[in-house]
């Protein structure tokens, strides 16, 4: 049995990638789930793979399900298509598109084929994580889920607390504050 190692690059930054190992008898639905898990995305949206060439041109479509779009050819279905059946060369490439509204694109490249199955690994599995992946629904904090964003609001209008004369209560205007200081110095 062959074990395939794919590198899934985030389209906008090729320094952000995940290495995923999967058996050649597993399906594209398994690879789809592994990519989403590796990049910490949910599984709520439409998705499709395209077999590709070295120039990253879209070829035969392997879709999660049949979507209401016009097709040149009827797509293959992920859950019915084994990965090994779509490997045409030793450096096979696929384009993976997730969430057709936000249009997440990943370049998936076969980087290694091994005949050894590691009994300690549950396939598919993520072997390597490089770079901070994109946040599916907005910004991702380096501090993780335990950090809570706190929004603070400041009143910067004249007379707001902390913007009056030093030691004053903030109720006087700048002219009064300056005039008052001059009078105090003249009396000394």
C-alpha cells in the first residue's frame, strides 16, 4: 500500500503550508477533511479539487457534491474517488478551493510516495505545519483562543477627564487655565 505525502500551500503565501500523509486508497473527501483540520477551518462550506499541471491550470474537477454550475464535464465526487486513481505523475498537483464565497485557494502538491505504512499514524495525518495559517473568519491572534479582545473607548473632547489643567478638574477651558496660571505667578 502506498502512502502519499502532500504539501498544501496557502495560495497567497507559499511559506504557509501543511504536509499531510494519506493512503492512496483513501478518498478526496478524506484529503478535504485533512486540509481543513490542518488549517483549522470548519467544514461548513462547499469545496472542490481540480487536478492540475505544473503551471497550476485547472483540469478535471473532483467536487464535494454536484453544485448548480455549468460544467464542461461532469465532476467526479470526492467521496467516490480515491486519491491514487487521480495521480498521473510523481509530482502530481491539485488545486483545492474551499468556500466559494470567500474563495480560499490552496495548492496541493505530491512531494513523496512511500510504501511503508507507519502503524503509529492514523491516516490522513498532518506531519508538518509551517507558518501561521489564514484565519477563516477574520483575524487570528498569536495568543490563541484564550486571549479576549477588549475594546476601550476614550472621550477626547475638550473638558473630558484628564484633559484640563494639571491638577484641575477638567471643567475649565485652555484659556482659563493659562490665564489663571499667569495671575498666580504675577502675585508671587
